[in-house]
């Protein structure tokens, strides 16, 4: 379990860094005239604040799940395979569902602008792929027996490179560095709430 606990710790640290690091440099206005409604049409651009809010809404349960997982592990769960399994099942189920749903919502919204189309496509793929990976991990984890002497070894093999938290860090940084989306990130209620949670975690 050492690898997975360490991974969760790195993930939490990555998110704290991303939230507290500030990001977007921009002086451009977030009230972009290109914003439309939350219902996408073929010719319309998504509202930047709605779009970034959907992004933050998608990763919110993942963040909460990581914090809950770490709390469980640091309170003795790391020494109890059954507790580990229950905590990881809860995390992978909630996070996987949330990420998959966010991928669908972002795809339905469409990109906020032609300039952000590439980032939009990357994030839709990231959420979709991550959701599928966590769903697969959840299924494989459910089949593991905590009483198996090889439980920890088998646990470490779940997820593979797809669980790399640096991938999420890269996506958050790209979003924050985008002039228009960086400003929207600061305004979306879902992102403000997420940053408040992570700043509190970071002390």
C-alpha cells in the first residue's frame, strides 16, 4: 500500500500547489462577449465561467476523496487491509463517476473559444480516460481479498501510469495560464470553493 498512499499524498500536494500557485496572468476581462448559454449549439462558444466551473465541479469529488483517503490512512487504516480496501473503493467509485460525468458535460458544452479548442479536447479526453481508469480500478479492487498475503502487492499494481497526479497538474496549469480561462477560473463558484478547500489544506 506504500505506493498508493504515497500517490495520494503527492496528488494532494499537487492540487494544493496548483490552487495556491495562482496561475493565470491576465488582465483580460472574464465577461467575454463570446459567451453564450449553457446549452451548446454547433456555432456557439461555451461561457468561460460555466466551462471552468464544470472543470472544477468534476475534480471536486476527487479532491475530497483524496483528503478522506489520506485521513483514513493516517489514522491507522494503512495497517488494516480491509480498511484500505473500503477507503479506496469509496474513492475510486466517487472520483471515477465524477470525472466521467465532467468529461460528458464539457463535451456537451463545447470549447469556450476557437483558441481553447485544443485544451478543451485535452480535458475532455483526460476526464473521460481517468474516469474509465478509476472505474476499472474499482472493479479490480472489489475482487481483491484483504486477507490475501499478496493483497498489498496486487493493490500497488492497480491504475498504472494513468494514476499519475502530474497529469492533472498539467491540465490545471494550462487552464490557469490561458488569459480568458484563467480569469474565469478565479470567478467560477465551483473553482473558488475548490481553491478555498485546498488553501486550507495547505495551511
